[in-house]
């Protein structure tokens, strides 16, 4: 059985959402983490090398990093159709969005939040306005990042936008609001929120 190491209202919350979407048996192991406000502490039960969440354990296999966990779970449990499999023409876009989420989108928003300068030609990511241009162009073509098909990439991206939408970092647009609503109106999101703790 998949075990999710989870801290309430953190990046591991969206994996309860994904596990609920997958409809597989899983267990939640709550751990403490260090929070931005100085509360919390590293938990000896957490197998993450830096004491972070999310982490999953599948028997002897431990996976951490949101992108890796999303790919691991959607590859291992393909029946729910939440990640295009090898051979599917949408696989490339799926891998791209998962990697882009961690490698470009999160650093872009984090840099803006921390007021760090993003120097073109030096940083491996871009500013949020460029990210949002790409997101906007993608979502203009379909209700989800992969077009008609909802995927685990929407869970990562949609839940992140849910947090920031309407803040100075992510001004509201009709398109973004509609996208976030499509993601968070899913019944699995509500089930996950009830289990978040
Ligand atoms: N790149 C990681 C980031 C994980 C992360 O930073 N998680 C935060 C919670 S939202 C955490 O565990 N912080 C505790 C700490 O930094 O010690 C991922 O996406 O999985």
C-alpha cells in the first residue's frame, strides 16, 4: 500500500488529492515539518533527506519531489487515466508540464515572492509574467494543460494557482479563475480537503 508522508496544508496536501483521484488504497502518515513562521520541527519519521514533504513509500521504494511522485503514481496506477503513458502522443506534454512546474514555475513564483531578481541568461527560469503567458496560451487551447484531458499536472499547477490567485503575484483573469475552479470543483479535491487535517 502507498504511504504518504504528509503535513497539513503543505505541498503534500495535493497528493491526497491525487491519491483520491487514483482511487487506490493508501495511508497517510502525518509528520511535522519546519514552517515558514518558525513553528514545527524536523520529524525523525520523515524519510525525506531534508525533512520535507511530500514523500511516498511503496514497499521498499521511497520517492520524494512532487514531480517524481506524480509521475511515479500515474505510471504505476494508469487505470484512472491521470497521466498519459509511454506511447501516448500526450506523454511529451505531460512530462514537460511536470518538469516545468518544478524547474520553472515554482522558482518563478518563489523568486517573485522573495523579491529576488531573475537575471535572463543566468537564472534557469523566467519571470512569472512569461510563465503566465505560456500558461495562458496553453489554457486557451483546452480546458486543461493537456487539452481535453485532466492530468496530475493540473493537480500541481491548479492547486498552486488556487493559493496565489488574486494576490499581487497572480492577478485574477477569467481564464485562470475558470481553470482553478475546474480543478478544485472535482469531488476528489473535497475528499482530500476533508482528510488534510
Ligand atoms: N521541491 C519539493 C518542495 C517540498 C517542500 O519544500 N515542502 C515544504 C512543505 S510545503 C516542506 O516540507 N518544508 C519543510 C522544510 O523546508 O524543512 C517538492 O515539490 O516536493
